[in-house]
C-alpha cells in the first residue's frame, strides 16, 4: 500500500471572487470584426466560440465540476522543491500494483477520470480476474493544480525525476508501473529508460522518440517535409491536414510561448479559443466535437487553466524540451529497457496510415532490432494494439481500449519479473 503520510490531503475549491472575475471578463469581451464569411479555414469559428462563452456565463456549473472531482482523493506533496498535486484512487484488494498516469497538453489530470475506477477496482467493473491498480494521477508541473512552479527549466525528462521521487521517496513504492499520453508519454518513457530497476512496465498512447525537438529544425514537427513530386492529391491533402493539426501550436509554443501567454492569460475567450481549437483538430469526433467533449467538458479544461493562471507555464514545456536537450542515461538497445506497450488510435496516425498498419510497423521494427531502424532502438515492446476509433486523448476518447491494453501490457511485464 502507498504511504500517504508525507502528503497533504486537499479538496478542490476556488473562491467565489475568482469565478466572479471570470464572469466579468467574459461579459466585457471585445469580439473581433471578422471580414467576410465566418469560416474555420482561418481557425475556430466565432459563432461556435460565442455559443461556448454564452454557456460559460449562463449554463456551466463549475461548483458541480468541483463536486465530481472531489469524489476522488486529492493530495499535494513537496517533491524536489515543487508542490505537486495528485489525484488518488486506492486499489481494491490486498496487493494492488502502483501506477502513475501522466497527462500532456492541453490535458489536465481529469482526462484520466474515465479509466481510474476500472483500473482501481476491476471486480466492480466486470473484470474479476484482472489485477487492481493503486492509481496516482499527478498534475504536470505548471499545469492546473501543480502550480505555481518554482523552476523555469522543467521539461519531460526532469519531470520524470520528480515522478520517480514522488513514487519511491514520498509514497514509498519499491516498484511501480507508469502510463501516459502526449508529453506524459515522454515522461513515462523516460521513467522506463532511466529507472528500469524500479519501473515494472510502461504503457503509452503517443510513442514519441525521447530526442524529439533536438534537430536543426527543433521547432518544426514536420522536419521540413513536403509532398514528393509524384504524390497523389489524396496524399498531398493528407499531409496538409496533418500539418494543420499539429504545426501551428507546436511552432508558436516552441518559438514564442511567452508572447502568446500575455493574450491567453488576460482573456478567457482567447484562452478558450486556443484550447478548443486543439480539441477540434485532434479529437476523433466525426464533425460533432460535443459527441466526445461536451460543452461542460471543454469548459472544465478552460476553467481549470484560467483559475490557476497556468496557460503560460504549461506551454513553456515545449520550449524547455529544446532548451534543455535530453541525453541518454545508457547506450544499450532498446533505449527504454522495461517492458512496454502501445495503444494506437486511428485518428492520431499519419496521412494514409491505419492504426493497424502503424502498430505492425512498430511491432516489426522492434522484432528486427535493426540498428539503422529508428523505431527499433526505443522500446522493449511486449504489447502493441491498434484501434481505429479515437484520437489524441486516448483515455478519454476510448477508455475501454486503454484499460484493456494497459492491463495486458502490465500482465505480460509482471509475468516476466
């Protein structure tokens, strides 16, 4: 069992004055006079943004959100000089396995809320033969409730050091497992790379190389790619769509995050627009975003970032990955030695590639272990699964797939220990 004596139990609750200030700012919004048609070819449509803001003012109940969040246990702890918030659900039974789940941007700890209870109490969720997990979900430093940060140099590999200290020194785990998506997948992979003696296994939904953001074009996720001369129009459209999904926010976050911060920290509508645009582009919603993320869900994210004033510190995470480059702890292959699993969801894939094709590529590369194959040197893969449904926010968009895949990964990993 985890030792929680060194952590402080807290509740989530913000003062009325903060909510009143938010409402006043929303009412005073100066809307832009857009020329011509209100089209999403230029970004989020003003009509939809106005609809969200009207609901934020007159329909959204933040106090109800706080009550739902407080159905879980919340703690803060001093970890490496940082005050870290984490949500906890104790595992059922006498011997649950500790697991730390890490979110990315623009996620919050709440994006894991759909998978926490099935992992902690499998019997109550129709899986009596499955192992229970003692679930820890921290807020990434500088995001939401893990703020303000005391350091300006935090990035994914330095946060992995904090997470290891949290799990081993603060919570007293001799061994543990880890899972993550987006930047959380980088943190999780670094745990598997640096702390293989303590980490039993990892599971991720975004298998990003640990040396990302370190090339000559460190700010460009496309690395300067263009369509080849013989590309079909379908292939060209696919590449353009892929770049539209990811290039804008990564480039600005990497090169000009502090400049962007002034507008987003001062205007809740600006903050909402920047966040919701990512959900529009990254979520597998088939043209109906609110079928996956309701207005309440979207405004929960925006309100949490607004009330904690953490949009600036959250997006700085990108540039810090380049300013403080990752360096390997060893030169062995694979780089991440602990047993690892990956969940691939279809909407996250490169143009023209199915989830199954992507999974097969990783699986085959890992089995070959060719030194020249970039994919092969990263993961000690024991479980790779493909699901066509779902996008960037895996544990929210397809929680059943995530839970099932993660359970399988850790079952395989622990059988080998």
